[in-house]
C-alpha cells in the first residue's frame, strides 16, 4: 500500500481521486493548495504526489518546481491530474519537471491506478535547465491563459444572450445577498432601472416579511423558493422566486430567478370564481326546481287524498252528478299539476340543450309574421307591435314551434318591461360572421322594446335559470334561460343588449341554410288499429301499466316486459306476429337501443318506438335524433302515444318520425 498525496482546490475532484485510490488499496492524504501540499510532502514524504495543474495561487507546474527544488522532496514521483490541459499539451513541460505522467481527469479509474504503479517504479528525471523550464512554463501558462480567456469571453457572450432573452428575471450576487448582476427581464418585471436592483434592491421582489427574514437569516444553505404578491412600479404582481446558493468548498454567492406569475395566478383565481359561481348557480337551480316540484307534488298528493276520501265516502251510494263533481274537480287539479310538472321538465331539458327537436327548413320572416299575429291582440292594447322584415333574411334549419316559443317569451318580457305601454319591434336581416360564432351566413332576428332597460348586474345574470326581477308569482325565471337553450341547440346565439333607460334589444343569430323547404305533410292521427300486437318494455311498473292500458283500450293486443332482456325473450318465444315494439330507452340488463339491435336479428321487420323523458343516448347532436328513430316523450298523453305507434305502423322503414 502506497501513500498518495492528492493536491486539488476542488473538494469534489479530491473525493473522486480518493475513492479511486482507496479502491486500489492506497492511503490518501489531501491538500487544497500548493503551500499546504509542500508542507505535507516534507512531513509525510508520500510515495507519489497527484497534483492538479490549474490551481489558485500556485499552479501544478510551480508546485512541482518547488518540490524539485527542495532536497527533501526532490525525488518524490509526481503525476499531474488535469481537466484543463490535454495530456499532449501538458506533457512537454511536465517531462521537463520530471513528472512521471499526465492523466486526464476524465480518464478511466484503472488508468489512474496504472499511472500510480508506474510512478512508484520510476525515478524522476528533470530534462531541462531551470531557466529553460521557467521559459517553457511561462509559454505553456500564457497559451492556456489565452485559450481560457477566449473560451470565457465566448461563454460570457452566450450567457448574456441567454439572459437577455430569458422569460424570467435573473439576479446573481455574493454571500451577503448583494446583487451584482440583474438581467433586462427583471427590470421589465419590476419597472425599476437595473442600478436600483443591485445590492439589496432586488429583495423588493419578495413579500416584505419574506425579505426581512432573508436579510435576518442570510443566504440559505440549500435551494429555497418564495412566492407572494408584491407592490412594484408595474403595479400589484405575483412573483415566484427561486434562490440557489453557488458553493464550492465555501459559499461564494447566489443565483436567483424571478418569474412573474401574475397572469397564471389571476387565471386560477378567475377559474375558482367561475367554479364557485357555477356551484352557486346549481344551488339556486336545484333550490328553485325543488321549490316548484314540491308545490306541484303537494297539489297532487293533497288532491289525490281528497279524491280517495270522496270515493270511500261514496261506496254503497249512487254516484250522481253532484257527488261526482267534487271528485272530478280534484282529479282536474291533479291533471293540471301534472301538466305543470311536465312543462317545467321540458323547460329544463330545453335550457340544457337536451330536448328532442324537430328541425326543418323554415323561412324566418314567416315565423316572425305568424308570432306577430298571435301576440298583437293578446299582449295588451298599450303595446304597439311592429315588424321590420328584410326580404334578404333567408331560411334556417330549426324547430319552428320552438322558435315561436322563443319570440313569444321575449315578447312577454318586453311587455312586462313596459307597464305603461310602448313599442315592441321584431326585425329580421341577413348577417355575416357574427361575433362568437363560426364564420358564415346567418339570419339575424332583433326584438326591441322601449322598456326601462337592465343595469349591468341584472344583465349579467339575465339568462340564469330561475333568476327573475319580477315580483313573487310574476314569473318562474325560465323564459330567457329556455330561449337561450333553444337558440344554442340550433347552433345559434342569443345576445342581450340593454342599458337603464334605453330599453332592451335581444339579438338572435341562426345559421342560414340553402336547403329547400320541405313539402307540407298530412297530420298523423291516432287511428285505432285493432288486431295489431305491440310489445311494451319498461322497467317502471307504473309507466308500463299506463302504456298497456292505453294500447289495450285502443284495440291492440299487448305483450308486457319489465326490461330489455325479458322483451327479447318474449319476442323469441311469441308464436305470432309482433307489429311494433314500444320500449323505454334506459333499462337494466339491456337498454332500449340494445334491444332494438337484438330484435333486428329476431324480427327484422318490426319497428321500434322509444318512450323517454331524457333521450340523449339516442341523439347524434344537440336535440337531433338518428334518422328513422321515433321517440314519444314522457310524460305522454293517450293521443301522443297512439299517434307514435300508429305512425310506426304506417311509415316506411327508415323514414324519420319524432313525437314529443
């Protein structure tokens, strides 16, 4: 085992060399600079010295010269260990000083161990006279100095270029946190001139409490992050600061990056506000829906109890007109409440864009003219209704009934906004590329009133479901929400323009179409078709019983199943014909579309009619059904159900039928 003196100013280099030499079975002593190494060499007289070439104060060549000049240490073998010189650059001068070998720091560990073994078996030989060695030393050092200066200039130019275009601020300085450099981006972020950011000026980028703590505690030993809002010349900004100590043996300074994250923080805050507002809207929506449905349920439950009591009291008596009339009135109240609930459900589906629609090519001017005729004599004599119809306003693909509903809702709102009378105008015109919609040709409908107008806070919430400024009982707050849902479902947009004292204009934009107007079709009647067989599938017992009763009273033979799988088994077992299938959409075990697909293999000619209160699984777009799909909406009336079944029996396969 040999004793090796390792001389290097960098601790990491000494550690790497120690690990390699320890693995080779050698004993290592360390020195951080030349004078310390000379003293250790005199004291311990190591077997080999492994010295770095470039060191502060005394480089490796000067160290070897002094080592050779001392008779006590002149014969100690020396290896030079370098990362700055190539071995072929260092070897001539190294040989002149009697250095056994020059080893690159990037060399394989085995090469270093081999060089140590070589040095242990050689006697140093000084090849040049002292003055010649000094001249060669000076030449080698100067050449390397020029090379390093040029490399440093290139590195500094590259750093300056990177720092100048950096998207984050950069600051560097000493261990006392005094900045000696700041890049242009930091000046942009802070709005300060670079000179004001030197010293402790850059600490203005930290929140005051964090800056005070940093001044008090000094440079942290490890990377540290700071985040907060600060007041700068550029205003209130959110900054993210990362502080990194620069260490080598001892701390020599720091580097910090300052990132302006104001836009990100504000976007996150806005998103949190949007989420909170969305939850608030949902809470208001659910509360309003619960309120309305609870009222309706209260009517249904109470009047059904009244009817039950009346029927019990009438048992054993003759049911004449006076006795039956209160019962019929109670049943009528239940029926009206049910219709209110159905209307409310349809409005909610429309607002959400999930109501089944029947889009056809319609001429907008015709719809507006028809609506004017409907409202002119019902909206109130104090309101003057006028139209301004542009003949260039063409055709759109929309549900005519729903568009009429939108215009009527807007007319009612306009009337309520003009309690003392005024003018209501419905206008049309062609439009191109309206804001917020895909580029193209559109038809513009404007509904203008001379009412009081809306302040900004009301205008912002005007289309929220159940939001209303009308007095209690004056409206549900679903009119504008429903209108907005209908127009959006037709791929259009509804925009409200209003100012206090200047009235309100509602702008509707619908995509224009070049498709031809469809021919008029004869209305479908609920004709009774005795002798036909219909298979009914619905997992809701009450709905299934209603459908079965309606069909049987109309003369149909009815097969009943509680789910899709049971209906499929019935279709396979039934020996006779099944002329139509009436199926719910969502059922356990097998849903309606799956049942229809399975029936194509069993009874391919049998049409399927769906009944559903929420037909989204059947939709190919907002409210649009696949071609040939027939849906009767729940809750349905006797006539609606019979009309849908009759249509399926009389319409050629593949033709679209939609009933709701």
